[in-house]
C-alpha cells in the first residue's frame, strides 16, 4: 500500500528532492489511498483524492463507489461471495495513522467503518479480515464488524489471506516473504534476499504469489506444498510495479505498472497471461490514461475489477 513505506525501507526510485529546497519552498504532506507520500507547494492545486471504482473486465461499465469529500480511498478487496468490498480510507493530507478500513456492498449500499488498518484481505469463509496497522506496526485479524481484533504479527506486511490452508502471506519490512500458519501460530520466512512492495497477491491454487520488487520487476514466487520454502522468478522486468490480483481461474494477473519509472506518468492497470509471460502485458481497456489507475482486485466471479482511480489534471491547471 504505502509509497511512504517504500521510501523508508527501500529508497525512492523517482526524483530526489533536496532537503533544503523542501524546507524553503514546499511542505511534505501525507495522503493515503494506498497512503502515497507526495510533496505539495502552496501554489499547487489540492491533492486529488483516489476513489474506488468498479469496471467490467471487457472495459465497460466503469462507475465509482460512494466517497466523501476530503477523503482518499485505496486497496479494495472483494469478499469471497462477491457481495462486499473492503478498502482503506484516509483523510487527505494526514499521516498514515489516520487510515481506517471500511466495508461496503458492491452495489454501493450499507457502507460502514470497522476500525484502524490498511490493505484489508478477507478470509476464505468471509467471516474475518486481515490488515496491517501503522502505529504500532503489525498484522491484525478481526471479524467483519471490526470486533475481536488480534495482532498476530508485529511487523508491517501487506497481508493477503490465502484461499486455502488457513495461511496468511505477508511481506516483511526488513525484506523477504513470510507465511503465517494460523492454526499453529507460527511464521516462516519462505523467501529471503528480496524486498516486496505493497499489494502482493495469491493465486487460486494458494501456491503462487505475485509481488513487485523495488528494483523494477513483477515477480512470481512458488511455494512448496508445506508453504515453508519458495522459489522466485521474474514475470515482467522494468519500470515501477505495485498491487496485483489473480483472475479466479488463475490464468491472468492484473497489476499496477509504470513502464518508465523515471517519468511522472500516471500508474495504469495491465493484464498478463500467466502461461505466456513472454507475451507483452496488455493495458486494461476502458480507462483514461490521463488518470492514475491502481490497486486492482478481481471479483470472485471473474467479471469485474475494483481499483482506485485518481483523476488526471486538466490542461488548464
């Protein structure tokens, strides 16, 4: 989720800003919807919010979910029955600790907040949600009403609930990929010597994990049957990557990508055929390339994508 986290843990891949210039000419402000850090000078227009949108996989039917002024939204995750979406929401220009989790029906009704946290992920039975928190940093499990909160790991993690096996897969703030066994209460670092951005995703077979490497690669980790070791390979090389999601049949991955990380281009959504990674990723249809489109999540029926959208600036600004 967090570009702020990327800067702390991995270093910035974009332009460096001199501290003296920042002190004299601009103020650093935190905004979340994915809790992305940005710099804003007094002369710049206010930061645009991210809003959760849903679109059909064929590029039709784009529409927003309800949002409130002054808030920014990100990291949507469909419930297993496809009836609900969980996501995180923060006040614009506030720090990461303002981030909360909300759930809403897919039709936009019955929205409610369930407490602090970010990057929610539903359990396979739809009765619980796992998320990470920022202060203190940790991985928490709660029921869908926000009750029964329990910290299961005391580190940041971009957690994803595995579709089978009663496991939660997380990134580690110090590097590596972990699997937490809920039944045993044990955590294994299954992949070392890698760094993992926010927004990793687990295949329907529960043995493959797609994640973004800060060095500019979309990676695939394959777990052994006991989920105690993993091997990794590169799927797509070059650029900036973040959130990903698998199609329900396991044949495609949708992910956030900027092919040229050195440019200030908006993030876009791309589709990759898992069985043919040599085929170039295809940009998602039906989206405006001037907008920043990120944080995709595939619906359980395979028909829709939920994602966060930040409108592009008009030429008049």
